[in-house]
C-alpha cells in the first residue's frame, strides 16, 4: 500500500521593502532641497546653465544673505549709563526699562538692522548696552539715542510737520495777493451798487449759496459770526449798507452786506442731567427707568437756592464739576429742540419738570433772561489760502501746553468688575489743571498721546477729568498695558543717558572671524566623518549622510526664522553636531550588541533604534532644558548660543532617529549589503 506524505512548503515572509526605500528617497530629496535653500547660489548657477542650454529658466531661489551678528560682520558696541539721581529707588528699574524701550524704537526707526538693546543694573549702576551690527558710522544714531524722550499730549486739528520753507512762504504770499485782488474787485462792484444776489451766485464758495443766497440770520455777540456783529456795531452800519472793507477769518475772505436788525431773547440757564444707557455720551450703566425715578426724586427736593449744590451731587454732565450745571447765556435755538422749547416756556426763577432729550433727563432752571440785538447779513465768501494749502500732509494733531514734564507717573491698574488692565496717569498740580481744561474742551473727541513724535495712544475723552488723575482704557493685555506705562514713564521721568564707551568692530575683523569659524566647522565635520567611517564603516557613512542633512536643515532654519548668527551661535551649532553624532554612536553600538546576540541585520537595526531612543530622548531633553534656561536668563551672545543649540538638538533627534534608520534599512534590503565586514560586527 502506497502512502503519500504531504509536504507543506513554507514560504518565509519578507518584510515590506517599499516603505523604507520611499522614505530614503524622500530624505535624499530633502537633503538636496535644504542644501539648495541654505546655499541658493549653487541652485541659481545651475538654473542659469539650464537656461543657457535650453532657453528655459527653472525657478530660482532668493539669495538673501544670512543675518550675521556684530562679531561676524562688524559694527558698533555702545554703552550708556542712566542718571537715576532724581528717580525714587523703587521706580528705577521700571524707568530703565522704559528708556530701553524708547532707545530700541529709536534705533529701529533709524534703520539699523537687527539691533540688540539690553539693560544691566549691577553694582548700583543702570546701563543700557546697544549693539548695531553692520553700522560703523553711527554719529547720527548716537545723537538720536542720547536725546531725552519727549512725551506730548495733542488735540485734534492741523499742524505742520515742519516749518515751511522760504519758497513755500513766498508762494503763499503770492497766492494771497491774487485772492485779495479778486476779492477787492468784487467789493468794488458791490459798493458800486451791482446786484448782490448775482455776485453771491458768481463768486461765493458757500456750498448752499443757491438756496441760502448767502443770508445768515440772528447773528449775536456769542454766535459763530460774532466778528460780523462787532463790525456792524463798531462802524454803525445801517440796513442795506455794504461793509466798506474785506473781512478775513478762518472761513476765508468775504464781502458782506448788513440787511436788517432785530432782537433775540437770551436766557441764563442751568441744568441737572441724569443720563442712562444708550444716550449720547453717557458712561453710566443705569436703565431709563432708573434715570426717570432718580430725576423725579431730585425734582422733589430741588430749589433755586440748592440747584447748584444738587447739580454737583447728581448731575452726570461731565462739565458739572467746573460750572455747577450753569450753561451761560444763550438762545433757545442753540439747544436741541425739546430742551430749547421747554426752557423758552419757563419764567425767570422757575425750574422745569423732567425733560427728555438724546442726552438723558434734564431739570432746567432759568435764572435770568434778556433781549439782545440780532442782525441779518448777506455775504460773499471767497477763498483765502493758508499755509496748509501750500505744505502737503499736515499733521491732524495740534500741540498743547500739556507735556511729559507735568506727568508724575504712569502705572498699570485693574478694573475691579471686569479684571481688565488699564493705564493710570497721575499729573502734578499744574498738569492736572491743564489736563482738566483740555478734557473739558474735547468731550467726545480724541486726545493723542505722543512719545518721540509717534502716537502711542489716542483715547476718546468720555467726560471732563479733574483732580490730576486719568486713565487710558482699551482692550489691553497686561503686557500691553505695562509696555504703554513704561513708554509714558520714559517720556515723563527725567532720565538722561550718558555715553560711556563706543567700540567699533571693523568689517575685516568680522570677516576673518567668520572665515575661521567656517573653516573650523568644516574641519571638525571632516574629522568626525573620517572617524565615523573608519571605526563604524557602513553605519558610520550612513550617519555622515544624515549629518549632512542635519547641517542643511540647520542653515535652512536660520534663514526661515531669521536667526542672527554669531560666534557663540556657531559654537552652539558645532556642539549640536557633536550631540547628533553621539546619538548615531549610541544606535550603532546598540546595533552591534543586538547582532552579536543572534539577531539578523534588519531586526537588529529595529531593536537598536528602539532601545537607544530612551537614552537619546532623555539626554536631549535635559540639554533643551539647560538651553532654555540660558536663553531666558542671559544676555545676547549666550542667548544666541542657546538658540542655535536648541535648534540643533531638535533637528539631531529627527535625523538620528528617522533619517539614519530609513537609510540603513533601505541598504539592508540589498543582500550584498548584509555582510558583517561592512558593519564591523561578528557573532559572539
């Protein structure tokens, strides 16, 4: 009987080969791309060669140079000392930081590339150290840095950025002569009896002249046209008479005719205002119902005798602290309709019932009334140029008397309800009075705060502010509020700075340092490469290929993130190179141990990377922690070293663990590479 033995053919499953090879190709392409990005001149020369041969120009790479520090490209090193003799000891560090901020902005505005500005407070001295890389003639910068910071408060208006030139003044005078000549011609025609309406239509620049015919009524002593009122009274003009001279004011130059006289009732009024949420200019958060209840409660107790006192106590009018609610002499048509109508219906000494306007609820007290002359005129308004028409781009701000010399201090405070940060300002007595007057005149308008000619804040005045204390509110973070306070204090505190030393590093010395650094880095890289190949053979060669990518990645990172390269930074790069080599050494030694224990090449590689990872990870993390401490708590050169070291450590983990692995595994899929002699290993 024949028996059959079934034999099962077992096929050994081979690991997939396409993934390692794919990633190896990607890593190789990445090496070339990073190399061309780090050294774009090589790629661009190749692109020019292709264009010469084919007529097609491949995409080129920007050849912007690396940013080099003071020690590599030359420049100037300045040391200033701040005089803190007039500053309280507890404010000196903050004042020094404020001066540092101002100097840094001045240097940036001067156009210096990558300036370094830092402060030191050792040994009871307060110094500012400035490094201006690439700048050898800094006389103008020194003059700019040494100025005392200037803090200014400005109001809306027009002001020239600089004094007009003689040519501009001459042009203005010529233009004014021509404009006055035309206006005098019109005046002569009007005095000769020519139809005034026709002259208005022909020459006036009033926008509504076709409707108004240039006629203005109810001109009184306190109206916008008071200068016409004064001329009529001083010269004794009669109705229908044309004024015999030109009148020049902010509107232009005009010829006017006195038409008729009349009377206007003027009232001396006071009011108590209770505003509520949603009314114009109101900062109170109460509702309309609450405001109505409150105004009626005040109405029950108010009298002519206590009106001013209750206005001080209850009114939300921003100007009440200075005028006790008194509005002065005026006519009913100068107020909003409901207010003027209610005031006109009062008897002298009478107090109104609550009156609702767009501003809130009012109680109105009429303390006196009189009749005053009111005139009607007709004018022909013609242009009269001023300097703002000659000099382009005037500033929209006008200087006031208030400046940094009146500011005692600025500090960061917090809103008790919202927790938001704001900046509190404290003025001296004279400054408080100037600030009160300024805010009275500009309720609802912005006031700009300038430091060194630059607007750093333009808060809107919500109400007149008295007592020499104000706040600047906004959507500030704590750091933004602190920075603004430092800038204000820098302009307010008298902190003069004196130049202690000026040291120039010549470009020749800098270029020599750069050349020596490059030679040292290349020589060190070559020695490490020779050692790795000689001692570790094929894995050493793979490690060197990964290190080339590591070097290219570092240079690309310096370009991408704008790292300023210094001698200390190059030291950080070289040290990180050693760390990258050390990671490869750990992996290769672990590979030798795994192969000696009986594993095949591929599994030995996998296990080597797996077991070496924890040691590499822990060592690199501790290095990153040390570099972080150096970066945050040291000066510029040490920070440069810490930065390049950190970048190198992060990239070394990537190249050692990822790139070296895919290169090795890709090579091992070729049987010809699985030879112990190529790896310097043997079985135990």
